[in-house]
């Protein structure tokens, strides 16, 4: 019986409209078609093999565990995955990829290549639509195999012989040196004609060419280039090409605590995540992606800023209702499995700052002027002017009571500050003196109400004693200079109180002594714990470099790089007790600060030799 591997056992392939996760045992356990946010065809990641998978690998005894690949790598700077198995009878390689779409149907291609000896192979394909709920009708259509249910059809094309057994499509074959056997599945709406026959070898060439040409744009050539380029490729893979929207991750409900309930759907575009992703792309030379994101933003946010959401669908959809899939047992028993995200209706004032910062960076780096973008920026500040003093749910989307989160106020200051600078540049007209005064008022209030003088640290929210890793962004956003004693005190307090034994950073305490009866109160309104948040750990490395502790920053950064899996990918969090990755995977919010910290350390010369 196949069970899902550890989160870090998976590699990502994708076509910039959806993505698949391929395990070390050659099993595709997650794939949504035709978009990132569509229903999964393979949902074994969140259940069992009964919920859909596609395993290709060396044949093994029935009932035994499928063998794991001895080696894996991406082909150069691409999203083409190679996995190799050494068996008693020889060595075999599987090449997995999804060709970037032009006018063809979404495809997943798997090419089996004999390297040495003669190896007996098996393909086992079990398609289950609607996240494992629906068993499709599978039948032959000429030389092709097609699975149909409701609006979906998936077509299997291969020259190998296939047969059906136990509601699964199998193929058994042998490869010798130089032999290549290709398998392709293609999705098409069930009411439409069959998709064109695939050309796997040609698709492989064009896919490799696409990624090689895309990576050539990268302007970073420092000592951490391998990690930076792999992160950039991952961010590109998480971009929905037709619209420019960027998903936070291609998965849902991978748990922040194994066996826990902190399981969320990340297959949407958070304004915050997309804005910081845009910033990293701009700083490494990718203006076209930045332009496409800005156009997505203007379409999604069109209308009154009072209706601004913190996240949207990848085409700008606003309705993201949250539901639970009761038939899925969850990753390693972590329930519930959720689709949609109820946080879409939250108030998170920091989003205004991240959006304006991204627009400001685009302006400063020469992105072509867009009058509507500048008008939107002015309207956003007009809204903040009247609402910045409200409580909100904050960057971490707490499902407990709203608070005056310090990070939210700091980012409101960022939004006003960058807009003041835009007006000062003469590019737009606005109430300069009034907004200068507003900027000063926000700054004064944060320093007065969000700072604990006794402990010399900023706090999570006004009047709180708790810390929050988002406070590490205070110097990075220019709210205070790095050498300010309050900044240094905050960094050192977070190191003392929010780091794990292995030196990684928690977002905040998940409970505190604050209930009316003295009992522990869940700050975020949720049960359970979570792992160290990788983005926050990169932020700490950034801050350490900014305050001159560059050797310490470099050591932490390289410890974080060591957490990546064998193909350079990171989930959202790190479980220090279990020594494994947790949370949705791969996570844009982890790979973006990796890039940012690498750029800062390279600029400072703080890297090993």
C-alpha cells in the first residue's frame, strides 16, 4: 500500500498554470487540473492511494514498499526532474516535466530511460477526480486511454501496452540501455474533442529551452547563485501565466503541525506574498513578471479600496469560500482538509504597505509608468488615512480577536512614506503636507504604544508583552535605522524568546498567560502548535547582517539553506522536534526571503569561501 512520503520527499514540476508533486518513489501524489486551484486528479498526498496517484518505477513485489530513487536532480537550471534507481539488474532514469502551455492541453510527461542492464518497470495510474471522491469511467478510445467524469477528461498516451485491474491502469515493460518509453496524460474538458496527440521528445526539448532562456535573464551572479536561481524558478513555477497571479503554494492542507488542525489552502494569490515575490523578481532582473503582476493587481483590486481583499483567486476571483473535505483523512492524519480560505474576508492593514512598497519598487527600478497604478496608490492612502487606527487580524491571519498589531501599523507607515516620496518626486500630485503629518503620527504612535521600554523591545500588539517575528521587518522597511537601540533590543529579544533550540524563529507564541482565569490563551484562536517559520528565520539573518553581525547572519543563512530538500525546495515551516519540513510546499514565502538574504549577504561580502 502506497502512502505519502515526507513533505521534503517531493519535487515540483509545473507548467505555470498548475503543478504536480513527484515523490522519491516515482509517485505523483498531487496534481490539480487544469489550474492550481482546480480539483485534484491525484490527491494521495492528503489520503491514500485510493484517492489517486501515478507511480512509475522499478517493479516490486505486491504489497511491498516501492523502491525510492537513489538520486534526483533537476536538469540544469530547469523544472525538468530526473530520478534514477540502481537495481540488481541495472539502472533506470525517469524524466518528469510539464511543458509550458501555448495552445495545447495541460500535459504531464514521464519518459523512462534505460541506463544500464535490463530493468523491469511498472506504471500504475489511478485517477480519482474531485479530490479523490469520484471514480471516473476509464475506457479505450482507439490507441488512447481516457478517464471521464463530469466536466473532466484525462487522456493517457503511451506506446507501451496497458491493461486495467482494480480500477487502476497498469503498464509492465522492460528497458535496456538507451531505450526510452514515454507516458503522457493530458486534460481536456469532457465535452470537447480529444486533445492532440503529444510529442514527448519535442516537448522535452522545448521545455528545457524555455527554462534555460528564462534563467539567462537573472542578474544575480553571487556565491549563492544555485540557491537563488532554484528559488526564482520555483517562484516562476508558482505564477499563473495567463494572468500574472502568484499562488502562495500549489498545495492545500499540508499541516503546520503533524496530526494537527492548522491546515490551510494556499492555492490563491495573497497580495502580501505576491508583492514580496514581485520585489525579489525585480531585484534579480525579471521586469516582465513584475509588469504582469501589476496588471493582475490593478484588475483584481479594481473598484473602491474599501473592498480590498487580502487574497484573490489566480484570475482575480473574490469568492474563496472555505469548506472541509470529510472523505480525505489528511496528510499523516492531519485533519481537516480544507479548500478555499476563510481568511479572504479579514482586515489586514499591513497589505496596504506591501502593495505600495511593491509599486514603489517598480517605479524606482524603471517599470513603465502606469497612471492607474499611481491613482490606485493615492486611493489606498486615502483609505488608510481614515482606517489605520483600527484593529485588524494582522500578517498572520489570526482567527482570534482583532488587535492593534505593531507590524500592521509599521506597514501602514510604509504605505504613507512611499507615497510621500512619490509625490515629492513630482510624478503625482497629492496632499503632501497632510500625508507627511500622517506619516509622523503613525510613527509616533507605534513608538509610544508598541514599544516596551522596560524590556527594550517592540511588542506584537499595543499593550502586549508578547513578541512577534514580523517585528524583524522594522529596520528592513526603513521605519527605524538598524543601529537604533530599539531595533537591536527587539532583535535580541526575539533571539531569546522566539527561537528554537536549533536557532530558527517561531512567528509568535501560540499561547500566552492571558485568559481571565489565568489559563493559557491561544493568541491566534487556534488549537495546537506549529513549526519554526522559515521566512522569519531568513528575516533574522537579514537583520543580523544589517546590525553588523554578518558572520552570525551568514551562519544562520547557511543553516537555513541546509534545510532545503535534495532538489532545493522549502516548505513553510521547520519542525525542530521531528527534524522535518511542515506546511504547504513549496512555499513562495520561504523562497522569497532566501533570495533577499542572499542578495544582502552578497552585497556585504558576508559569505564563506
